[in-house]
C-alpha cells in the first residue's frame, strides 16, 4: 500500500490534472501538495507511483498524468463528495425540478437527460422506466417439432410473442395443460415472482410442465425487457469541446456511434442498475467502458421503492468526479420523486 506521502502526492497530481489538463511536474507538486519535500524526493515518489501503474509519463512532457488505475484509487479512497440537499438544491436544480411533471413520465426522462448534460457540460443519459414484468395471460402453441410459440399478454393488453426451442417435442394437449396450469397458479405475478416461486416448487411440478414454465419465464423476461428498453441521450455535442477528445476524430466517431446505436449504453447502464448508489466506471480498466479516455458516473433511480431505471453522466476520465457524483445523485433522487408522485 501507499504511504501517506505517496497518497498525498497522487491525490494532488490527480486534482491538478483534472483542473488544468496538462501533465503535472515535480515542481508543481512540490508547491501544490503542501509537503516539505525536496524535488529529488518527489521525483523518487513519482517514479514509484509510475512503477505501480498509477501514473504515466507522456512522451512529449516531463510531467505525469493519472492512469485508469490511478483514477480508480483516487475515486475509491481519496474522494469525498457530500450529497446535495434535496430540500435546498442549487438554483439550476430547483428550476429543473419544477419542470418534472409526474403525469408526463417521458418528459421527466427527457428533462433529466438535459439536466444532467447542462449541469455536467458532458453527456447525460437516462434509461426510461422499465415496464413491470407482469403477465395477465400466457399461451403455448406448437409450431413444429421442438418449436413452441409463447404468447405473453401484459395487464395493459400489450402482447409479446417469442419462439422457444424445447429439449423434447410436446403435443398440443401437453401445451394446453401447461398453459392452463401456469395461468391458474401464476397469472398476475411478475416474471421475477414466478421465477422465485419456481425455485421453491420445481421439485413438486411434473418435469414437462416445469421445463416449459422455466422456458416461458426466460422468454417473458427477454420479451418484456426488449419492449421497454429505451435510453435518452442529451448533450453529445458537448464532447466536441472536450480537450481530451477534440483532436482525436476516430475516438469521437466511435463515441457518437455508441450514442446512436445505444446497445452498448444499455449494457453499461444495466450493470449500474444492479448496484446501490452512485457508481463510477473508468475507461481502460475493464470491458464495461470500451473507451480508454471515457468515464461514466451513474446511479439507479427508484419509483415507489423499486429500481426502474438508471441515469448518468458520460465524459472524459479527466472529469471533476466529486461534482459529477453530486449531480448524478441528486438527479436520480429528483427523477425518482417525480415519477413516484401521483399526478
């Protein structure tokens, strides 16, 4: 582990690089860190930090910049971000809150993406609330050998069809029996509730019905998820002004492709929805964020105590993480409150 001296120098280096965007030299560190160290001692500590993979030296400068690993250590152990007070938010947040109308969920999502972008000066992304994965009625129809059509009807009348491939061939009579059993015992439950009950009851069910029900639950999860997946993106053009991207048109094109296709965004935000609170993903440290110069600060938002979506800010790794955490945290709470309010 790092000693206090090395931690202080690394923290100072990251903060200076975030603020100024230029490699940080030992002379700057000596002034900014407040430590009474000789330039030679600072250079030795910098060499140690570089050997640990926490900082790197660009070819064009004698200064150092943080690596993905350095940012991660800084974010996890050196960053303090106080939550903003929802009762007394900054003026721009208070103004935006007045525009979040609970009777217009889609407008809330669009407004939230715009708010994230305007506050961060980067890109705001919000996934629309997922539909409750409840089915009113389900039906199996035999299409051919080992091919079955699953028809799932939601409470609002929305119909989803899914073809499943079964381990053995079923007669239409067996499919009708499974249809009747599933509707009688599981109709009105969410897909997750059915999944949990199946775990408890699987031993008591006949093998053929159990297998069909498991396949139906999987098909239902996929169909309902696909029907509700939507992500709103705001402020993509802000990245054109970011020094870290402005000179690399190849990276910018890849980023804009990601915003346009949105599939990678959905996968990233899905990871965020499975965790509590604000999460930070730093490009280059894993496959979650495929762009080395990019970071994502995200958080799930809840409606009536249930996580229904995720929102976040996408920007350069050289972003002010303490402020981004505050922005994402308060926006998630505002969205949750707006969508939980009864119109």
